[in-house]
C-alpha cells in the first residue's frame, strides 16, 4: 500500500500540488514552485516545499535524481503516481457529486 | 541578515541533504515575511523529525540518562520543598523572618532557587515533551501516550481527593492528611517514573538534549541555592527562637526539627544526585560528536 496523501498531515495540500506538478516529468524545487503557482494560483514557500518533499521522499512517492549543480530534480515514482491517482479520483467523485446536486437543486 | 542564514538553524543531517537546493531556490525566490516565517516553522519541523535529528550516539544516550536522573532528583526536591513550606506557614515564623535578617535571606533564597529550578526544568522539558507527544501521535505509540497522561491524571485525582475530603468535613482529620500526603508522594514517584520511561523510549535529538543539559545545570545550581537557603533559614531560626524546633509544627504534627532534618536530607540527596549525574554526563562537544 503506497499510503494516502492525508498521511502527510499539514503537508497534504502542498504534497498533492507537488505530485501533480511532477506528473508531467521531473522538476527541481524552484521549477515546482513556479509550476504550482501557474496551474493552481498557490504561492508555495520554500520551507513548506521542502517539508513536503522530505516526507514524500521518505514514503517513496518521489525520488531525487542526480543534482545539476546545486539543483536536484525530483521525479514521481510508481507509488507516488498511485497516491496521486487515488486522491484525484476521490476529489473527482466529490466534484461530480457536488455538481450533480447543484444542478438538481437549480433545476 | 540574509534569509539563507536561517538554514543554519536546521539540523545538520537536514542541511547536509537539502541546504544547497534550498539556498538555490531562495536565491531565485521573491522573499517576503511569509518566507521567513515559513522557514522558521520548517526548522522546528525538521528538529522534531527523528529522521534528521534523532540519531544521537552513545554519548547522547548517556546525557539523556543524566537528565532523567536530574529530573527525578528535582521531583524529590519538590516533595521536600512542600515539607519546608509546612515549617514556614505559622505566623510566628513569618514575624521572625521580618525581625532576623538570616531567616529572611534564607527564606527568599529558597523561593528564588525553587522558582529558577522550576523554570529551568520547564524550559528544558517542554521541547522534550513536545517531541514525545509528536512521536506518540505520529507512530500511534500508545505506551508513550499512556506515560504522558500519568502526571495530569494523578494530579486530578489528588485534587479530587482533597476536594472530597473538604466537602465531607470543614476540617480534614489527621488520617485523611496522612492518606493525602502518602498519595502525593506515590503520585510524584509514579509521575517521575512515567515521564522518565517516556523520555528513555523516545528518539531525542542533540539540540533538545543540549538545551536540557543547560537547563539541568541551571536547575542543579538553583536547587543548591534553595538547599543553602533552607540551612541558613534553619540555623537562623534556631538562633533566634530555639523553642520553635521543639514544637509540633512539622508535617503530620511531627516535631519541627524532625521535618527540618528530613527536608535537608532529601534536598541534599537531590542536589548530590544531580551533581553526580552532571559530573558523569558527557560534555557538549563529546555528545555532539558521539
């Protein structure tokens, strides 16, 4: 079992954004922050970014690649992909349910 | 102050792994107050994380044992201090304290020493308690959680016992007082044992152990000050009003000199035990390297 994104505690939200960012390929820290801001509007600070990265690396959801000078890219692992799919699936279920109920209430 | 200097306050193991990367990110990042706050909070998180700071060596474990011993000595000291409080509570001695400088100086030395020792134990113990609670919750360690709740539970039981006794009668008889004091002493021993076991079973990092080491030194010095104060107070009282020691003003209406001697003996043992523990504990340089 790869676990759940909720295992990250207060880093659950940032963790989901980071996994989503890494879903299209490896990125280093600053590139993750920029990407997250672009697709979600969330400005992530470095302390939070690395708090989440350390926890996800420990759980084997992401893995570091060889450093490029001082920058070290990270990539999604199979376990990380499973966690991301599971979380997005349950969020999708919530979105669909909410939309259906709003539509029913409006009709 | 450059924001990257905050990274110095992260644990060494974290810095070895992530400092270069985060420095690179910070150089490109638009720094705000939120960035400073976020990095400080991250430093606390990293220090509370045993993966980065829990790997203390044999010297660290020796230091932890010394700190447990000093904590237990402090608890014994507090119990003895309550006996001292009983000796000082009648109005005659309060008057003598005003009239005779030695008695007053001794009394205030006891108070100052007790307050400083308590503050030192709290300052050194709170970070350790936070780490124990965090590890207990994170790893669902019921044994640690159970040990942590022993002191507050016994305190509540003690207060409830006293409240029930007072409610049933406006004055508490000597049998009840004996029971209450016996329960208090047993509760103090059980609480000290539970906290000591919890500390022994938790991964602590060198930063909190180093802080607790300084707190232990201050607490030991403060206990020594209190002990000196008790002796000065007793010698002063014996000179000014020798008959006071022959009265039944001690704990459980015992003779005051009996209670006084017990208080001095327990406090002296506590101070000696703390000094021995400090003497045998490794120095900061040794345990940081160990």
